C-alpha cells in the first residue's frame, strides 16, 4: 500500500487561511451580483419611467442604483482587505521559517542560501490580494450567469459555453507560450542581480584597478538578456490578452443578435428586455477569464516562486524539537572526524582525533590548505561531519540547538563580519546587552579606550559591515564579541591577522585570562605570538593529523627541522 505524502509546509500554511478565502468568496458573490445593477436600472428606466413619465420613480431608481454602487465598492474594498490580511497571516506563519531555511541553506552552501527566497515569498504573499486571484474568486458567479442564460434560452446558454471554452483555450495557449520565457527571464534576472551584488561588495578593488567598465559590460549583457526574454514574453501574452477581450466583446454582441433572432421567432422567454440581459450576462460571465488571462504573467511568477519555496523547505526541513541540555563546561572530544565542505563528497579532513579539558588552549598549525579552517567550522557545529563526531561535554555539537548553545560559544572566522548597529549591540551579539559584560569583553581585548573615544561611546553606530572601523578595530571588536558572556568554548581562526603589536599583546592576555577561568580555546594560527598562550598544539598537513600534544613536544621536531634546513640546503647545493 502506497502512503499518501504529507502536505508541504506551504500547503498547510495556505490551508490555515481558509476562513479568509471563504469570507472573500462570499463578498465576491455579492459584489458580482451587484454588477448587474446598471443593467437592471436601465431596463427599469425604459420599462417604468419612460412609459409612466413619473419623475419620482426615476429618482427612487437612481437612488437605488447609486446605493448599489456604494455597496459594491465597499464590498470590493472589504474583499481586498480580507485577502491582504490573509497575506499578513501567511507572513506571520512562514516568514521566520523561511528566513531560518535561507540561513541554513547558506551554511550548507545550497542554492537557496541567497536573498531570492525572500523575494519569492513576497510574490506569493502579494498574490493573495492580486487581481488575478480575486478574478478566480468570481468563477462561481460566472457559472450562475451561465445557468441564467440557459434558463432564458438553451441556444444562448450553449453559445456562451462555446465562448467560455474558447476563452479557456486562450488562457491555456497563453500559459504554453509565455511560461518558458517568463521562467527563463526570472532566472536571468536573478543572475544579473546576483552579479551586481557581488560586484558592489568589491567596489574598492574594482575602482582601484579600473575594472568597472569591463564588469559593467558583463552585467549589461546579463541584464539585456533578461529584458529581451521579458519583452518576448510580454509580446506573446499581449496578443492573447487582446484575443480574450475580442472574444468577450464579440460574445456580448453575438448574444444580443441571437436574442433578437429568437425574439423574432417567438423563442425568447421574458420578452425583448431579455436580449439586453443576455448580452450583459454573457459579458460578465467571461470577465473573470479575461482578467485571469490579462494577469497571467503574475500567475506564472507566483507559481514559480511557490515551486522554489517548496523546494527550499523540502531541502532544509524544520529542526525537530530537542531535549534541552545542561550548560556545557568546555570539555571537547573529536572522534575520528572526517569532514569536508557541504555538498562535496571529497573530505578535507581525515581521522582527526583529540580531546581538550576545560581551560586548555589548543593552537592548530599547518600550511595553507591543510584543513585548519574546516576544523574550526566543525568545532562550532557549522558543517555536518562526513564521519566521526565533535562532542562538547559528550553531546554532538552539530545537532545541539544553536539558540541554546550559542551563548556558551565564541567564534571568530577568518573573514570578520560585523553588523549594522552600535558597538555595544555588536559585542552583545544583538541580544539583551549587559553593560558590564560588554565593557569587560572590550577591556579584555584592549579596545575599551578606543570605544570611549568614539562619538557616543558604546552607543556609536559602526555602519554596514563595520565600514567606519579599520581592519584591526573590526578584528578586536569581533574578538570582544567572541568573548562576551564568558563562553566555555572559543574558536578563533587566525585572530591575529590584522592586529598590531599592542593588539597581539592584548589578545594573548585575553586568552590567558579567560582560560584561567575555565574557557577552552582552539586557535588557528601561523606560529604567531598568540602561540605562546597555548598549552597544546595540533599539527595538520594535507587534511591529516600529524601531531597532537603539549606545545613543547610538538614544536621540538619542527624547530629542529627548521634549524637544520639551511645547512641541509647548503650540502645539497654543494653536492
């Protein structure tokens, strides 16, 4: 027996909006019926006012139709607001989940780890109150109008049905013609936007080396490809929109003519007034289909966005609720770790194994490409392991709830990232800031006096990406963030890269002070001054563990080989 697949998260969220759809559909029914008010007014004027010549009757009929217009507009406004509220409700259900999925996809280097899903979600949300969806809500009214045409005359009913089928055919042909072009245009638009964003992030390099003209030419080529596809799709869709309107207008006149022919042969129920009624009913019956064809580009864009969102949420499922774990103390165990970049089967680390006690300071050394940064990411649980485990106090660090674990960890990546906000907010990780803890972290890395000199002190804004700070200042601020709250495990990837002599001394002192209080450190370094703070050393080469142990034991053979190198070179040169 085949099991029925579980509904997607998007469908479940949409199902929760059924009350909104029901209310909007009921208002659509009432509004569509009131659309006939002008026709009823016209017939009543001809039948009652012209024959009776009674001004009071004309006044009352006019007031009635004006009231109908007012009610119709109120219903249209209410329907639109209901569907807008549905979009807000959908946003409340899914926005946090989608942002989290984008973030997780970014960490795992998946296709959805960009800003595109945010735009896709906006398209889906806005589609809920778009003219296209509101037009489809009037489809039941179109069926009622078709039934009325059959009651007036089966000939008129069948004629209207034929035109409705032709209109459906126009919508289908529009779909077949425009969907591939619109899909390609959407992809090309994203490619052009991503290329522009990547270029802008490197504006200084582009300007300094005169690369703007060539890069701008590449962007224009991508942008023009997108505009060409969009124009071709619009041309194709525009023809079908015109054909749909032609069918609607033709149907109104045809039904009027057929009604007259039936009247002349005594086959029209209700007299000559039914000719006009039939013509109006036919036009209103096709109106939702004509509107849907006119809005078909929006339908395709929303559907493609829906498909991409579904793919993202399937690829990055929501994390299951895990049992809360006790606060860690800082014991690290790496067990036969095999690791690599997400989505790539080739490992970058092989069989790494060591353990650290609370307060240990481990320096990780090795040439470029030996896997040091990959190990740093594994130690803070960023990337899943291909084999083995990284454990913090016995628990798998990758599967540990990061919101629960985060305050107990500190991390400084190679590429320092700061965020728009104040100095204090960046140090406090944008949580509820403890002023004393913020200042202690800043003092620990020797940046307190510099912060006090800023306009506003700790409340001073740093700008996007910390643009108002130098490289060394950003490095120290990120170090203060890593040490904020006295975490039990701190992983620093080349923390001394942008520091001056004073910064090196402050960093070494901060590491020694925190480790004395039980904080475990793992520091990726290139034999810098920070090595003096380490009590253990891990040597990596080509992704493999070459040595691990007390710093002096691991360094001794390296220092002997370094001292012997020049002599050996001389011997080889002389042979």
